[in-house]
């Protein structure tokens, strides 16, 4: 992003910007922003403008300026208090007691470094993000550990990792015969998760739109495999690393690719539907096919 160009486009908008930040590990980009309202109320925050899990893909200065102008009204004093009251009430009766306390800590809309004691605080923050809330990360805040900041903007409808209705999940499990692709055997349906073969980290807006819940049986079989939660999480990390480094993943410690090699093909775009071509041949993309292709090679076919 060209900061000087953004500032020119923001002239007379009462929106100021500071530094840009690239959170490489999470594949997110942020910008420091100050929103000043007509009544003089001002609020400093940090705004994500690239967040692939949430479907936020701002690539140009013009798009960024339009986005900042669109969310400015949510940083009015009255609007922030109304949002805080509404969301706190919605969490009051939540059974997710630990995550609830993390969410309440974030309701200041200011950087938070200290959360309730927990063995996996990152998981609690991710649960909040997965619920559709926008939470930004500030690294080395005031020379200390990372801080998190909640933005009082409307929730996306289950942003990030796609969620499925019980009916759709049951349908996928039925069509794929309850086979855990990693284990290559039928397991209890309760522990299975429909996994998009094409990793969500490489989706764009158009790609996300091509995954409707009313897809045909053939499309379901083509698009999904079944994994347990542990392997589903592992695949996400493998795909994120591939997205960030260009090194494709391996499975069971076997560096075999039935198409392509260990490096992402630079001739294939990093995101969008065409990017799916770059995933073919990687074990994690389609574990059953990868296993089948490996067996063929071992048998000399």
C-alpha cells in the first residue's frame, strides 16, 4: 500500500492513518487508524484490510479508503456503546465460560495484553474470530507481548472457517461413506469434519461464492474429504505455511507429489479458483488420491 496515496484519498474525511502491519503467520494485514467524528469524538484503533479467513481482500488504495469510510460510523461514541451493550447481553448466557471471559475483556475496544489464565489463549481468541467478530493483533505492544483489539463493527456470518448445518454435515459423511481420509478407514461420524480439499486460505470472494450448501452429490464428493479435528487443524497449518512460504506440504513424512514438486508453481496465482491447480499433487489436498497414486508407483504402474 502507498501510504501517501491513501492519505491523499482520505483528505477531508477526518480519518487518519499510521503504520501498516503485516501479520505473516496469520496471513493478515492491518493499518493504524484514527476516526474523528463530526462531534469531535476520536478513536484510535487498528483495522484489518486483508483477512483471508474472513473473506476480506483489500488490494488497492481506493478499496482501502472506501472500506475505512464505510466503517467510520461504527466508531461513533453512541454506536460503540450500543454495540458493546448488545454483544455483552448476547454472551451473558453463553455456556462457553472461558471464551466469554476473553470476549468481555476485549469489550473495551482497546488493546488487551492480559487475559484470564488459560492453557490455550490463542484458541479462545480464534473462537471469537470464528464467531464472526473482528479481532486485530498488535505485535510487541508497548514493547511487551502481543495485544488483541476488538473492533465494534458488524459481525460477518460465521467468517473464516466454514461452518455446516447438521444436515449438510450428515450428507457429506454419508456420501463419503464415513471414511476418515487420513486413517483410510470408516470411523465414528461424531468425530468427522467435512474438509474442503481446496484450502480456504487460497479462496477469494468469487471462490467462496462457489461453495453453496445446495451443491450436487457429485460436487460434494469432488470438493470434500473427511478428517478428524486434529488432522483438520494440522492441514490448516500446512496450507498456511504453503501460502506463506511456497513450500508444499507432505504427509507421513513422505515427500511424494503425484503432480508438481515441493515448491508452489510460480505460474499459478496464489489465490482464487485457478490457485486450486497448484494444490493438485499435494497429499493434503486429496489424501485418498495421493495414497492411491503412491501405491501405483510402489507397484511399478
